[in-house]
């Protein structure tokens, strides 16, 4: 069925964090939450499950593991055993579980900023040291300096928190890049916790490769995190997947989660099964719409705000915009919030290398995106006139 992603839907009257965190005159293009309804099969499955009337404790529905297995094999040629699939309420809690499960108190956990900020916080909150190996930027394109990565590893480095595809810089790492990274981790006995929540949102020309699919020896040292939440806009339902092929690593992960991580709820399971089994038509349509929004953003910036630079994302619906040449006073996020009434994410929150950037959420009706960009344009023009 054709979906109408241009339709404006009122979310202020709901409990939306995205829409209620700021004043009513602010357009929110910040948190990674789409302004599109979830796929119709997901809505239907939720209606059917609620209609049953009993919403007790849940276990994974029959067939869900098989659907995930089929999906991974079809999309990535990655064949996983059913017992390798562990369900968890979210990838952020899984970062923390991985930090507890691998290594010892005081061990180092590698992160690659600028990166999704919960990854920056997880090591210290779990008694580990955060070891930063920043990505290297060249004209808006980010790469890993593998020599610097290898040199940073010390004798107490036990874990890498990898963001692949990368949030916020939008990279889809190539096979060559991932193979070099995996080889360094294997050489130094570093376990990889690979956050691949945006894998289904890889844009045209940039196929995603699961880190664990590189080779069996890599899979044996990798915890892969995936979820339908970003892909199908169901983050409020709390269901994610950890694929952990190695039995001992899986046992350590499950033990580290005991008593602190709740089970997935019954509606999260129902939505996940419906999304993965029946949501491909919606996903194909939303990806095409997001490509159009990328085109709209980049064309607008080039024509109307050339001092704001943005490289086309290879994945995600998040644009990483460099404002450093615009001469804006203070934080660009604070500037656009105050002077344009547009809420974006502050690049500084993503750690080293993020200051001077903003992250903009493209997953909204195109008219809303254009309204936000026009507000930003006028604010930049006013600021230039006042200098």
C-alpha cells in the first residue's frame, strides 16, 4: 500500500519527548524519532494483541527467531543459530551490559568520537575507563586511522563500542575498513560490541556489512546489536536484538544483565515480529522518501546557507552539519534554538570533534523540513547582518 509521508500529524497532544521537550513555537528536528506513522502491519498486530485483553509477562513469540535468521541470511549472507539471538529492551542498556560482561573493573573500553553519546557514558558508569580514538575528518568525510587505533590499545583494553553505521557522522564502513578494525581487535583480544541499529537505514550505494559476518573468528568475539526501533519508528516499544554466537560470551552477557535489565514487553515483541516479517514495503517507501529529504537538505544548504556544510549521509536519517564557517555566536545548537526556534542536537554532546556541529533529523514531512531550514536561513542572515 502507498504511504503518505507528507501528512502532518499532531504529536504535541501525545507524550512525545521529541515534541514536548521544547516550547510550542519550536520545530523539533533533534532526537532520532520519525514523524511518520509505523507500518500498517505493525499497527494491526498491536491492535490484535491488545484486543486479547491480557498483557502479562512475555517470551519471544513463536517464529520471531526464524524471521530474524531469515532476514540476516537474505540481507547480509549472515547465518546465525537461533540460540545466538538474545532479546533485550534496547541497545543503550546493552552497551552497559556489554561493559559489565567483558573484562574487569578498570579495563579500557574504546569509543570513536564524535559518536552517539550513550556510548561515551557507558564505560565509566560500569567501572571501566573510556579510551577515545577519534575518527579523522577530511572535508566532512570521516575515516578511522587504524595505526592510531592500534597504538591506543593497552594491556587493559578489553572492549570496543563500535557504531556501525555510524551515528552521527553517517558513515557505512566498507568491508576493507571493517576487516582492518576486526584484525586489530582480534590481535589484541578486544571484544567488539557493534551497535548496528541503523543497518536497515543504509542509503543507496552503501550496503551495510555486519561486523560479525566478516568471518567466524570475528563473530566469536562480537556482540551485534540490532533493533526495529529506528527502522520502523517504534522506539517506544522497547525491543532489540543481541546476536552473540559464542556461547561463553553470550552467557557472560546474559549474566551481566540479570537483575538490572527488564524483559522485553509483550507489545514490543508483537511489533518486532510484525515489522520484520511484514514491514518491507513500508521500509522501501520510507527509504525513498528519506533520500528525497537528503536531496532537499543538501540543495537548500548549497543554495541558501553555503557556510553550513553537510556531506550526504550514507546511512541513518540524521544529517551532521558543520557550522564552524558560519560565524555563529556560541553553540550553533543554542543559536538555532533561540534565533530560529528549531531544535537540533548539539554536536558537542557527541564528544571530541563534535563542537561546532549540529545533528538534524530528516525523518519528517518535507514541508516541515523546509520550514525549519527557512527559519535557520533567516537566523543566519540576521546574524550576518549584525556582525
